[in-house]
């Protein structure tokens, strides 16, 4: 339940989604997430770091091994959502 609680928080999944393509700076993440406030982004980044899903590197924020595995686990959900969207 702890994982669902974390991932259900606003912007958490979006941040992870944006990091799947590689490291992002704070500014790049803020731009990619469009409406997220700096305060909320900082909070989510802290929470995701504490959960060992992301880390900070010289290039910015990046997925950890666990974060990458989470992305792999969510891939079937992504595929399902694309099929669902086409059926609407």
C-alpha cells in the first residue's frame, strides 16, 4: 500500500515518466510537467529520492535501478491505456 500511496500523489508518476528518457534538471522537469509548482516538485522529488526511485547526479535527476524496474512493471499498464484510449 505504501507504493500505491506514493505513486498516487499528484505529479509522482509524471515525474517518473519524464525521467524514463534520461536525466532531467529541476528546470527541465518543471517545464516537462507544465503546471507543477516548484514547491510541489521539490516535495515529490524528495519523496521519490527517499523511496529510492530517483537520485540526483551531475546531469540532474535520474531513475535508480528500482525506478527503472518500476517503469518496466508499469509498461503493461501503459500499453493497456493506449489501447483503451483508441477504443473511446
